[in-house]
């Protein structure tokens, strides 16, 4: 199977570089997962029918080679000359026996189609071997800072400081979301090369005293190593307007980009309340990584070693309104199936084609559900 990869690279000067690459060949397999048992009765989760599965199902991955058709003519000739094909033909009555030369019209059609597919495959292979990518500055989160600098306002204590992008995620093209070193969240359009909306200083950073740092020092070392650029831990975007972000103060904040003509505003939608303890003074659960699936479900990897799945109301996910009541959120905690104690999650990925969620942990283990 072929997909088109669109990547965004973060530059040290606060710019985003847009890198459209060429095709990549994917290796895929399908397996049943533990998420079946968690969501078999969920109204928004539709699993394929596995009733046709057999006990002889192989766990070996299925590999797809898009260039196999180049040799299809040779394989066809080899089949008709093989002993097995001759034996099969001799066992069939003459009046229904298949011939090597089918109806001329069908044969001509198939040969034309084979030639076209072969030509396309060869061109694709050539592009794969000789393709080049181009990068360019898509936008900057420091546009307002640069405008203030031109007007000699950068020394104003209330002016916006220079910032750096620390996390980025792609929503519905060409929309992207960014989390910065100063704890701000941005939504930008890579086609117009402009920031559409911003929520500034909504997360903990070393430049602000509004939040308490709940990130464990050892866990910080596992995530960043010797160098920590500060700011937002992770950001995820769904569609063209929904953003979720995690900061060092713990928990997850939600935003929605509201557009009215040429005007746009990134409106806060509150926090995921299930991550905030009921005990007064206790810090929220730190979320280290997150990702949306195509249904708008949000997967959270947490410092307590548990994977959480946040399900939103459908009118919020696919509608244009901004009235999200945090009580409408449904948060599922995926059980821990190992005899070992839960280990903090460092990263995760979601594959809907494989019906699988994979997490990596501090103790070096990986889990798939």
C-alpha cells in the first residue's frame, strides 16, 4: 500500500519547515487486539466482523510489493508450461477445459491493462529511486514579536517574547498545531503561512510562575536526556480546529479554533477532569504523549504507566460549536495486563489499519493493545 508522507520539522529559530516527501511502501498485518473487549459495546467504535477468522490464522505479517506486476507476463507463461497446470487441464472435460488463449476481446483488454499497470509501476519505481524533497519556511510563531521589534516595542515588559516551537502535530491539511517553549499553543495554516490562533502561556514554563511543575525529574531525563528545551510536553490536533495539549503542570487542556469570515480565535475548552485528582493540593496526572484517531478519540500516554482513551461528544468533534462540557467527556483507562508494576509511558502510536495501539515505557518494554 502506498501513502504520501507530509512531515513538519522544527527549526531552532522558531520556524516550521514543511517537507513533502515521496511515496513510502508500508508493510501491514491485521491482528485482533485487547481493544475489542474494551469497545465491543461502545456506540462510536465499529470493529470489523471477525467471525470468518480461522484457527489456522498466521501471525506472520502480510507484505505488499507494488512492483510485482512488472513480471506478470513471465509468471503467466511459466504457469501454463508448468506440470501442475498441464495435469489440471488434463483432468477437466474437453468441452469445459480452459484454453491458453481466451476470447480475443478479453485477452486484448487484459494485455492493455497489464501494460498500463506495468508502465505505472516502473514510473513509480523510478520516482522512488530518484525523487527529491523540497523544504521551505511554512510560518513563524514569532510574527507578532517581529512586528513589535520593527516598531521598537520589544523592550516593553508587556510585549510578546521571542519563542521556540517544541512540539508540532498535523491536523486536516494545511492546518497544524504547535506547542512552544513558553507554554503557548498555536494553530497555523501552512498554505497562507500565517498563525490563525494562539493561546499564550497556558502551560507551565520556566518563564512563568502561574503553574506548578509536576514533571518528575527522572522522567524528564528519560524524555529529553541532557538537554531540555522546556515548554509543552505534547500537542495533538484533530481535523481543522480541535487541539489538545499537555504541559508539565499535568493534565490535558482542550482548545477549538472558531472562525468567522477572516477572523479566527483559539478558544479554550477546559481540561480533561478525569486527570485531575479530587484531593485538594494533589497535582494532576502528567501526560507525556497523545494522539487522535480518525474518529476523534484521543489516546493519552501517562506518567503512571496507564493508557487512557478520551471520547468526545460527536457534535463537538464534527460540529462547529464550542460548547464543550467537561462532564460529557468519557475517559477509559486501559487495564494493565502485566505482572510487572506499571512503568511511565514515553511515547505511543495508533494504527487503525492494524487495530493496534503501541506504547513504549521507561523500563524498556513496549506494549500493544
